[in-house]
C-alpha cells in the first residue's frame, strides 16, 4: 500500500490499526535483543565459551541496533518510510537464519551486529511515523501506545524465551526470531501505508545531508539532554537484562521458568508506569513528570544494592525491580515527546539519533555489571543509581531550561 504524495495534516487521533502495526514492528528490536536471554547458560556450554563472551552477543546486537538507526533514520526522511523499513527488516531475517547455523561464538557475534542493524528499521520508522501523523497531546498519546509494545517486549521476552527453552534450544529461539521478522516483512508489504508525503521529504540522503541533519540536532541542547537521559535509562534496563539471567539462575538457583515469571511481572510494572506517565504528562508537562521519575529511579538503584547486602532471598530484589520498572516505563513517552516536538521535518533523523544514543550507551553498559561480578545485585544497583543520578543532573542542566511546546498544543 503506497502513501499519498500530498501534504497531510496531523490527525486528530492516530488510527488504532496503525498503532498496532507500528507497535509490532517496534517489537522486533527488543525481541531480537532479549528473547534469548534465558538461553545464556546453554549457549555458553554449546559454544564452549565464557559468560562474558555470551554477554557480548547482547552488546553486539545493541551496537548494531544503534548503528542501523543512524542509517535508516535519515534515509527514511529522504525517500519515505516504507522502503528503508523493508530493506532493513529483510536483512534482519537473513542474519537471523545465519545465526541458527553459526558454528562458534565469533560468527554469532558478527551476525548479531548485522541482525541488530536490520532490526533497527522497525524502531526508528515506528517513532518517525507517529511524528508524521501526530503532534501535541496526540504525539504523547501515540508514543505512549508504542511504548506499551517497546516497553513490555524487552522485559516480557525473557519470559517467552524461558517457555521456549522447555521445548527447544537457543538455535530454536533464533528460528522464532527469524519467523517473526519474515512475518513483519509480509505484513508491511500488505498493510503499512506511507506516512511521509513527497513534499515533506528532505533532500537526498547524501553524506553531507545526513551530517547536516545530525549537526543541527546536536546543537540543540534540549535534544542532546533528552538523548543522553534516554541512553542512561535504557543502559540501566539493559544492565539488569544482561546480568539477571546469570544472577537469578546461577546464584539464586531459579529455573528458567521462574526467571521468566519475574520478567513478566516487571513487564506489567513497565506498562503501568508508561500509562500513568502519559496521563500526567498531558496534564502537566513531560519535564515535570521526569523530575519525579528520575530521582526515584536513582533511589531504587541504591535500595537494590542495600537489600542485596542485607538479604539472601530473592523477594526483596524482585520488589525493588518492580518499582524500578514502573518508573522506567514512564520515561519513554516523556522523553520522546520532548525530543520530537520541534522535529517534524526530520523526525526519522531525530528518532535515529535518540535510538542510537539509547542502544549505543546500553551496549557499552551491558558488560559493566558482568565485569564487576555477578555474585550479587550490588554492582547492578550501583550502576542503576549512578546512571540515573547523572540523568537527573542532565535534566536540570540541559532540558529544564528550555521551553517545551508539546502539551500546549491541542
């Protein structure tokens, strides 16, 4: 289905069918990155490698995801949303198939970069398409709906992966990822409209044009602040995701299914936080909501370290992480609304730079907890507390001093 070439005014309400389709597309990234987390111990044995090398497969995918967004975003601003999305998602499917047959950890690492880059199409294009058709409060609402998918997926994916581990191995999990990617390609060909009219497209995506778009965004203090805060928030989530499988299964001796159940509870908490934050951001402002969320996230990191020192049971850790994920769920819609409010002409580029910051920093942060040790949750708590304290400082230094138009619009 091709889009029109005439200019399109922002919709009064984003169609539910478009929200669902974009949400399913955006899930491809988190599914690619997180579905196989319960298989980490099995991958270590099957590929005869170390826990740190297995953790690097997560880093490889997140770095590929970040780099892929930097290409797909500006490309989609120049030629429309559909073509870059279809090319990237097709590359993801091919890389997923190759991983299934990978003979060793080296090939898995290389292919995970390619797979992550291919999965980037869904995330960046979904965000850009929402900005194409919505602004103001409808933009906040649309981003919150997409966040339901992108927020729940990385947390619920380990639960689904744990159930799959009872019937298949780690290669079977990547088979599921490949099938999902192929289904998304077919669904986009059949049902996804073009949302960026011809007259709103940028100049051709030459290297000079791409760099000009990124330079323009990087001169915007508010945008840079939002990108860094988002990167620190996602880094905190990924620090948990990259370490929790080993921590709960190896140290606390939980089964893959029990670990998956904890992931499911966290996913519900994330969804609740997303919707509460969207509700309050439409009535106050995204910045004011973030001033409530970020300091509490830093506090939850400290609490995680304290309860890990003072308790040998898993229940206190789970309780603190429920609070953390509830707060984390509120960050996405607020940060997206602030960053995209003034970026109608380069929504793809802006979404790409946001995503690259998020997953680039997450790729760097993921191995840190493992390097500090996986014998307790103390390192994880310290990483979360440090990251979110810095995020709070950035909110005051770079974001709060700039006006936000988003909620002022009908």
